[in-house]
C-alpha cells in the first residue's frame, strides 16, 4: 500500500516506522515546514520521539499534495483540537480513500469525536475509521509488541486495513463499535490525569488502583449512556489503554497530572509539557456531556475542577474520599 500519514509528532512518526517495516510505501507530513525539513534531513524526530531513526524509505515532506497523491489510505495523527483546521486546509488534495484517525480526545468546541470531525470535513462517514488501544509511540517505533483495535462503520474496509496494517509486532483486532472505541480513548486520558495528580500528591499504589477501578466504572457508565457497547470498555481500547496510560513513564496525561499534583497551575503545566495531553481539553467536554446525559462522573468532574476552576488537588481528593458509602455496584 501507499500510506499517507498526517502529523509528524511521536505517534505519526512511530506509525511511519512500523508500516515501512511492513513493506508499505509511507509518506509523512508535518505542518511545521522548517521542522519537517529537519526531520527529512536528519531522519530523526528529537522533539517528539528522541533516539529513533526514520528508515530512508519513508518520505518526509511539508508538501501535502506530494504526501497525499496516490495514497491508498490516510492516517491522521494530528491532535484532536487541530484535526478540523488541518484537514480543512488540505481538503483540496485529500484523496477519496479510507481515513484512519489515530487521535484520542473530543473536540472542545463541539464535543465531537475525531472520526466525526473527519467525516464532517471529508463528507463521507463510511470511509472514516479509528485505531486505538495501549500503544505508546516510543515502543511502537522500537518494534516492541503492541496490540490495538481498529473500528469503523464499513466492515469490508475494517477487515482490509486490519490485514494490511498488521505487522509481526503490531497486532490489530477489529471492532464495529467505533463510538465505544473513541470514547475509551478520550475518557481514559481524563482518568490518567487523575492518576497522575495522585502521583504528584505522593499517594501510593492503593490510591491509584482505586482511581483506575472506579475510573473504568465511570467510563463504562458514560459509554453505555452514549450508546456504546459496554464490552468495549473492558477490552484493549478501554481498560488496556487506561492501564498503560496511567502507569507508564511514557504516559503524557499521567505526567501532566503529576505536575498538577505537585502544585503547578494549568498554565505552568502546559508550558512545561512539550507533548499534547489530550485529556486536559477533553475533561471539560466530558463533564458537560455527562451532565447532559444524566451520568454521574465524580472523578472526571474533580479533574476538570482542578484544571479549570482552581480547585485544590488535596481538596478534590478529600471530597472524593468523603462521598457517602454505598454498595460498589
């Protein structure tokens, strides 16, 4: 296949490396022309994926027309909040081929999932898919075993891309629950922020385990109310991705939450974070949508209040611990 990857951050670069090893002709595009040119020359991406070299067979260019021309599929590795603007600017050169979202979040201005934003731009929801699961770029790029899930509305397209993109070390399962898959990816980042805040406060494994156990309950409750399949939240895209994000040193949302727990303000944490922590912007959207759905989400609400309403992290934890005792179920 000829694959076009939009977004030369860590995940886009890692996917370019993994898919080039599969034998595909891969082209990688970045919006920052100067930095993209540096990557093309040095074959390295120190800003987002340090210590890994891009194979010479991967084309790296800031020329979107060059990258997209002749592509059999387009992978969108652009942060959720920039998908609409990026794809709208490229609409004239986007080929009519399957488009796979690699983003995990909800658009702040609309509450839409990445696939919905992409569909609104390309005008055809049937050819939009999403790939998600426990998949740190740092490990994919080094060829470490990774297993993810691909979902979309057209089964034939999902099966075809599953077969084409699977490699010996990058295994892909398929699903028809696109809604659940993307909600897992968005919600787990909010819960990982909570886990990071607990780390920053110096709490131990007991506290983190409780956050994650109750967090997956909140995620599932939200997903069920939104119309997603409950079982999706207990698979790779849900509990699997939540675990890796909340515990790994590579987890950018966990690291962001840790800065907050240590006393940084939102502005200070943003300034100190070179990589995008999607959960920051998703948290506020999730709380608004949960309220509209009539879903109780105390952990997500506490995270949003800490980030945007200046609630002290200690006070947030205290409020969670002092909730009325009830049956766990």
